[in-house]
C-alpha cells in the first residue's frame, strides 16, 4: 500500500491550486481518503474525507467552503483543491487511507505530505 | 465541536515507562486511535480502537480508554520513541485530533 503525493508548491495569495494523492497496492474504491493539515510547528488538523465509490464527502466545519476534495478513480488519485489561496494556507498537507469499522474511522497509511507555501 | 486535550510534553528516562494521556468529554465511550510523528516525517498509526497495535508496532506500545482519559503507554521507552504523539476520535461525522504531545526520552 502506498500513497504518493504531488510535489511542493509555491503560490501567491488568490491563486488556485490542486494537489494530488495517488494510491497503489490496494483497491482504491474500497477505502475512503482523508486530508490532514499541519501548519508550521503545529499539530494535525482533520480537513475532510471522500468516498471514492461515489465521491461522497464530509468536511470539517473549519475547512468547509474553502477547500474541496475529489477523486479520479480511473487513475486511483484523490485531490485537494483551493480556488483562492490565502497566506494562512501555508502548511504541510497529508492524505491518508481511511479504515472504517463499526462506524468509526482511523488512518492506517499516510502519504509523504505536500508542502504548500503561499506568499506574495 | 468535540475537543481532545493532551499534555504538551512528557519526559521519560530511557528504559522507563511513558504515559501519554488524551482527555475529552465521555471519552470512555468513544474509540481512540494514536499516531506517532517524528520530525520531518508523516504520521504513523501506532494504536487503533483504543488498544490494538498495527502490524510492526512494538509490543511495548499499549493503549487503554476508560472514563475521562485515554492513555498510550510506552513500556521501556527507547530513544527512537522520541516523537510527537496525537490521539484521534470520530465524533458526529467529524474526525478530531488532540493537540499532540511531545515525548522526550532522556
């Protein structure tokens, strides 16, 4: 099982961005994908998750409306997207595979992270 | 929204037992998972469903959850265990992380 994330990005405020998470070694549609933010020197923050089967999503209220997650099952890839970046979006972003058991969720495999820097 | 509280830091002497706590309202009825994150690395799952170790995680890692506190215990702490540790629960369709605990092995 492997989650390979796209490379580091440097963007200006107001620009759009899409980062990716390509899965391999398992059946992509059998597991949700989640996204987690880690701001510099800070802890982990859950952003949202997506079911690759039907693209159903849940978002943290803290991120709802500012980011969107999507998938392309033809290439086993999940995406995290911004339409208008802010300097406060500067962070490391991780994707992770979600294990769902009896109605609760945890994250058993993680990508290596994508560093996003937003600066004018 | 649900909140999890962790001590900012825990120190343990080499070979001794480290206890990292995670508190939350009625956390004993929730299912808690734990992640280890070493500097510059992605998090790694070290405990799931309160007290289950993933394959490859040493037996010195154990977990419990009752009442108001979930606990990750590292028996015989090693230098390689020095890392940040995060607890996580699912609550009302949302996943929540604790603020993280920095474990220092002296």
